[in-house]
């Protein structure tokens, strides 16, 4: 049985002074894959401008747009209707010997290498390799790492920011979903398990009422390659299921930031983000 979810994601920038022009790109359009089917998707900006779309190197849809008129506020809204599948258990997949094959490591090298957000912390790497020794398979390791990270770190909104890397979050032992995902990725890559970062949305209710609009949230989780890609949410300790809507994938947050851009003028800016989720059926 599938869920049909409507998600509305609105990002608003209010500038201290008028911005003369800006160039922006957004990754807020969902993708159709084995887990979900995109029924409809709308993207709009205020001021209204023409947009260009392309699929990036990692398979995420990017919307580019320029605002060439003076403006003191920029609003980006993405409205989507997506059908999501329930959680699917991982298959037998690849074993440790398979992941140690140089051909496999080369094919997935970009999801095994350290990045700005996932630089290796010696203590974290050592602990993760010790944990790997007790896991019979990479699938077991993915679940074990998620449980371990969830147990070691406290979920504390505001304790970290979008620029916080895994090392900082781990040392603080606190953060949000972005940090849980980055720390889990460091541990998994240290074990030799190809891992990628996924951004999207999470419906806040496990058993929502049809037609009930709820304040949702942007979310992040991890996918691991164990013969095929399989997603697990280290923040909520559950495999990816009905509540999750994927939008973008990459090596870390830098590859999937929802909205980024550059602008001329404007001074300081106030950013507000609102996400709502509704179960349609």
C-alpha cells in the first residue's frame, strides 16, 4: 500500500536593503525511483522569473533562475505530490569480501572518500572499525552504525548549523538530522561501505489522518551500497518508508543544499523556511 503525500516547501529571504540582482539554484524537486512516484511537481518564485532545469552529476534535478530586477524579498516555493512505498528490507546483497574487491571500491570511490563535511575523525574511525568486526555483513553494519550514532548523539535543534561538519558534531555529541547522517557516513565509509547523503522530507506522524495538514520538516538520511542502494534513517532508527520523500542525493550536504545563490547588494538577510505535509490518501 502506498501513501500519497503533498509536500509544500517554501523558502523566504527578506533582505535589509534591496538586492540588485541574484543568481540561484534550487534542489527542491523530488525524483521518481524505486521508492516513490512523483505525481505532480510545481516550482515558483516571487518575483516571478524564467527558470532552467537540468539533472546534476548525482542525479538530482536542479532549477536555475536569475532575478535581474531590484527586490527586497525572494520567495521560492516547491509543491509536490508523491506516492511513497513502505519500508523494504535489504536483500542479501554484497558481503565484506565483495566490498573489498578493488573493482567495487573503484566504482563507488566517490562515496568512500572523505569530503569537507565528512572528514575522518580518528576516534570515530577507530570505533567504527571496531564495530565492523562484530557485524556479519555490510547491511548489519549499516543498521549497527545508525543505532550507535543515535545512541551516542543527542538530537538538539540549533546546536549546529548548515556548515557544521561531522567532526564538530561528533565532538559535541549533538546535532540534527544533517549531523546524524554525516557522522554515520564517516563511520560507514571507514568500514569500506559506500554511503551517500540523501535530502528530502519526513512526514512527522507515523499514522497521519487523511487530509490533515501538518507542519513537516526537511530531512536527511543515508543510503548504503550493499549490492544495491538501501536507505536507512539514523535520526529515527527506521528504514526509508512511507514518511520519507527523497529530493536529492550526493556525497554530503554540499551536493544537495535546497537553495543556494549569490546576490549583489541586499545587506543582511533573514531566512525562514516552512514545510507542510498532507496525507492525501
